[in-house]
C-alpha cells in the first residue's frame, strides 16, 4: 500500500480506535509468558537496530516462543535468527491486519510494540496481546500496560532496549548483531568480490522513498570515489535498489576514475546485500537502511546526516562514524520518526538553501573519516 495512504489511514482511522480501545483496557499481570509477539512493521534499518533488544528478550525468557510481526519489506532482517521462533507477515492493508488480529485474538500473553509512531501497531497489540509494552507518546500509549519514554537524545538501538528494560532486561549494547546469510548468498558475494584484487569500498548514494532530502549530492560522491581510487587504490562499487540504477550511473559518470567503479544497483537481493557487505573494506552511505546493515555485518561504516542526527540513527559500533553538519540549518533535525515527521527539505525545492544541511558536508569532511577507517 502507498506510504501516504498508510499514514492517512493510520492518523484518521487509527487515532480514534486507539482512544476507543484505550477505554476498554483492563489490567493484566505480567507473569512468565510462554508466547511473545514483537511488532516492527516498517524500516529495514530500524529492524536491524531492534535485534539487540530481541536478543535480550530471549535471555529474559529462554523458554518462551518469540514471534516477530513484520511486513514483506523488513521480514528478511529477522530470518534464521536464533532468538526468534517465527516471523509472521502482514501487509499494511486493513484486510490483512484484520485477518491477523482475528486469527490471533489474545493469543500472546506479552506483546512488545517496537513501532515508534504507527497507531496500527498498537491496535494489533491490543487485539492479540494480553500484556502490552510500547512507547508513551500519542494516542497509542493508552493501549499499553508498560509505557516507556521515547528518548530522542540517545541512539535508537538503546531506545528499543528501553522497552525490554521496562520488563526486567538489563543489557548493554556495544555492537549490533550480524544478519544471517546462506551458503548460496555468501557464494554470490564471493563471486562478485573475486573480480577485485584491490580494496573494495561500497557507496550507497540513495535513500528511502520517504527521505530523498537526506541524499548527499552525486558530485560529492563522485569526487569521493575518485579519492578512494587514487589515494587508497580501491575499487568503488555503487549499490542501491533497482530504482536507483540511474542514480548510481550518474555518480559514476561524474567520476574521473570511471574504469574503477561498478554499478551494482538492482543487482543484489536484500539477503545477498547482507552477505556482500560482510567482506568489503569500507561502506559509505546516506541516512538509510544499508548503513545499519553494513555496521551489523562488522564493516567499517560512514553515515552522512543532515535532516536527522547520527546520535539517534548513526551507524552503531566501534568502527563506525556519523558525519553531521546540519547546525547551519534552522530546521535540522527536521526528521523526528517518533512523531511521524519525515518531511522533504523545508526550504523551497528551487531555492539555494534546499538540502543545505547535506550540501554542508564537504568531501574533505568524509575523507577525514575514510582515512581513519580504511586499512
């Protein structure tokens, strides 16, 4: 379903339903649950960031069945994970959600809603769960028994962990958890990488469809690519979705070192990307899911930020860096996921200040981090 339609239905249908079901809420003591549902319906990157919290949930309840409710968009993040018993899928259409709720009515003694904003996730939690945990903002909070402040002054991986702390968890998070890949996916990755005898740096110049203003200019990616080839003798590989083939081609067309750049946009499935990013030397990308995949796979990662803050959503781990130069913009950060605020740049599109926070990141700023991380 179209993102705009989902948000419209969630606001104008979901909000009154939250108030209604909140009135019907009854207390339910949290004992030792034998079945737990975790809800995360949207972003691939955010799904990667939930994995440490789910691991702690498994430690708390080693004998419980833990299911994940996801969509086709993000379900692959959770596959073959030792902490998860099953991945249940819905689309965000009303009929699919209603079918899931009716089939699983009050089936789960504990539901943990990891969605930061959507009302529909809390409604699902009400329908299928007896004891419910979620964030304390918005009408959706009326549905939960354990309500947790969404702390936007810390990294979201810690904010997901706060949900588990509210029911007794106490884990520190030093790094993300690696995503599982198959023998076939690893082989496909090795086949591509075997063509390169040099260092391999991957760049992702795209962004999610809801955040195009997060994109660093293609000319900057091109200049950075040339530096990587000339100074670090690296091959530069550009990744992205099938819709980003032209964007990747544009970056390469602006490079002087075109012979050392390869357009892989649309050529890797999501699981193949998991395997591919395990074995490269450096990853550089905008504020989007791939930076979290790379960081989870243990790859040195640089994330570029302007409308959002790396302190909230930067690549997480010791070999990671988030670059932010948005202090020159009066609106930054204009992205606040927990309030559903994911706007295009708030400056006029045709004006000189459009994307000024991203344009304020210089190639030199990124090179400083590249030289620290690449070996």
